[in-house]
């Protein structure tokens, strides 16, 4: 299953088995039927899909950080 980063849409915790999603805290989880159901019911919002399989919760902040864009080099006409 793919991993995603989700966040609750309110001040409540979601628990399913060993998965705990704290209130309003971005959380890395596997995309399961429980997660899909919570997303479709509006209890969760998807912050990032298709997270690398080797990612862990400690990587979340870095994965969500805005990516710096480098200015494109202009072609110089000779």
C-alpha cells in the first residue's frame, strides 16, 4: 500500500488498530480502507499523496516543506 500524509479536519483523534492520527497534526500513514473512508467523510484531509515507502513520521516536516525553485538559466545567444 502507498503511504500518504493526512491531517484531521478538527480537534479529534482517529484511531484504527495501531494507527493514531492526532488532532490537527500531519501524520504519515498507509493508505488503507479506513484512511480512504475518513478522507471521503471529511474527517481527514490529504496533505501529500504518494510518499516514498521508506519514509517515517520524522520525515513529515521535510516532505511538507515548500520546495525551493531555482531560476531557469536563460539561453545566451552568441
